[in-house]
């Protein structure tokens, strides 16, 4: 079979990224242009600035991606692009770029769900085998699903309110930490002790998650301490939050191991870069003799290589998009 080279575009938030992925598994080139330093000045991503910055650099990113691969557009088999979920203005920049390339060079266009991209990032490291459990943990989503095959998803549970990544970012702001919040909370927690009594998230028998109560408890705790002029032990609060937040993920995955008897777990999304999460999932998988897949740091955060990997099964099935493809800020796996 002829090799398939997919040029992938990712612009769902504050990274302008392109990659060329061979046969869904091999990254030929990857370029990530981050806006992190700019948005750090504002304490978080500013959508209008993000979309403008995507527009400024996207052609430069394309040129660099092709140059690193020593390839031309004529060598490309298809164009893939993230179309949901994400910031609408940012997504539109990537989509219009992908549509233009597909039109000019007469290439198939493949729209990819960003969350599915995070799952398929694991295929770049070690081929995914089915059935498997997939835990998606990011700034906007916390979901647990079963995959019985490529693009066959059965949702077990999802967040009822805030995602775990959103909770990390809110805790970071309350503690006065710089953007990006999640990694800075993790660093702070390394030097802390589990000493604050925080409420457990959804203590029910479902697979659903909830982090708004935990987030609100920390906001109230810090506010009340300030009112009383009491000192907050930031390291301890970060450690206490992280243990409670991740323990809930472990508890739900353990329930799934017991009830489904599936012996494979992939963890996907930006929060999968968290070392404590990795350690706890490794312990859990060892306990149940399950195989764990978590991408290396480069593929945990937003990148176009994961979009190219997720586009490959769609290419094989000829599930192409037309030029009506549009951006959507909302969306889950299903």
C-alpha cells in the first residue's frame, strides 16, 4: 500500500501547529508556534489576540513544516484540521488555511475533533490496541470512554460542570500563580503536605466527574483566610488539591477496570502531562495488570501531530469533509 502523508493543522487555542504524519504513526515534521508568553501578560488566553496571532504566523509555520520534512505540497496525501472544540476565532484561522490548501492542491480535507486527536497522540508512541479505556483530562473536558475500535466510542462518564484542567487553572489564580496555571500548581505541590481537609468530588457510583465544588471550596478557604488575616500555606493547599482531584480520576478508572475487565488504558489531554497523575495511574495499572499509554510531554499538549494521527483512520475510510466545514467551540467525543 502506498504511504499516506497527512499535513495536519492545529489552532484550537494558543498554539499554531502543523505536522506531517506518515501512515498515522510516524511524525515526519512538527512545528509548534506558541503564544504562551503573550497570554501570560493577561493571566490567561485572550481569544481576540489568539486568533490575530494565528493569522500572523500560519503561513510561516506551513513553510517551516514543509522545509523540515523536505517535502512539497504535491507530496501530501490529504489535509487534516482541528474543527472542534476550541476558541472559535482560533479554529477558523486553521480551518480556512486547510480549506485553501485542499482547494489549491486538490487534496482531500479531513476535519478532526481535537479531543479525539489527544487520544490518538498515543498512537504516535505505541500502537493502540482495542478494546481500551480512554481518560480525557484537559482544560475543558474530563471524560472516560471505552473504545472498541478506531472511532468507536462508548461514553462511560463526563464532567457535570468544571473540568479538572479548569480547576487547576482556577486554583492557580487564587494562589497568585502565573499562567499557565496547571504546571505551576504541580510544581508548588511538590514541596507541600496533604494538610487541608477538602471536599471530595462526586462520591457516587456513576462514572461522572465534578470539580466545581472542590474549586469553590478552595476559593472560599482562601477568601476566609484573608478576611481573618490568616496565612495560607500555598504549597500545602496545592498538594491537598492535587491529591483530591486526581484521586477522583483514579477511583473512576478503577471502577471501570473492575466492571469492564478491560486491560488497557490511554490517558489523553493537557493534564496527562502531570507527573503525579502518571504515577497514580501507573500504580493502578500495575494493580490490575493493565497496559498504560500516556504520550511524552511534546504530545500531551496541543500539537498538530496528534491531529494527523487521528485523521489517518478517517482517510482510510474515505470519511472526508466538504468545504462547508466550520468551527465549533462546543463538543465532546460523541
